[in-house]
């Protein structure tokens, strides 16, 4: 059973999200404003948004599942060599808990909710 993975943010993921955000931002502009935009404006906006996402965006799953934590640590080491990364952490499948440490119970199944928790 694969019970470990890596959560965090990498530059390619942030850049892809920034490009998607640019498309939404562009759709809100009028035709006249879009006519004045240059490729440099787009590149600058995406670069700034990428930096913001690297620093502040919610961590996402950046790897597949692994059978052991050492494989996740190896993935983190390789990811740091290949890309700029932010907040990479090994996560494990387990019962989610609330702020007081009590398990979160599903209202439909009446069983503890299983999710990714810090290792």
C-alpha cells in the first residue's frame, strides 16, 4: 500500500497556475485594454504571480505515492536539484484530527476521515 507522498510547491506547478490565472485575468479586461498589452506584460505578470504562488499558495501533492518515507525524501532531494521548490514535506495517509487532537468523524459513514497528514 502506498502511504507516503510529497506536498509542497514547485516552480513548474506555480508557473502553470499563474498562466491559468493570466487567462482568467485577461478575460476580465475589455477589448481595448487587451489591445495595448504586450507579450512582455504577460511574461512580467506571470513571473510575479509565479513568485507569489511559490511563496504563498496552498501546498499541493507534487509526487505520486510511495511505499516508504525514504523514497519521498529522495524525491524531495531530486526536486530541489531540478526546480525551485517551496515548503516540500513528506505526508502520510492517516486519520485527520481537529485542532484539539480529536479525530474528525465523517457525517455519512460515522468513521474517521482518512487523508494526508504530516509525517
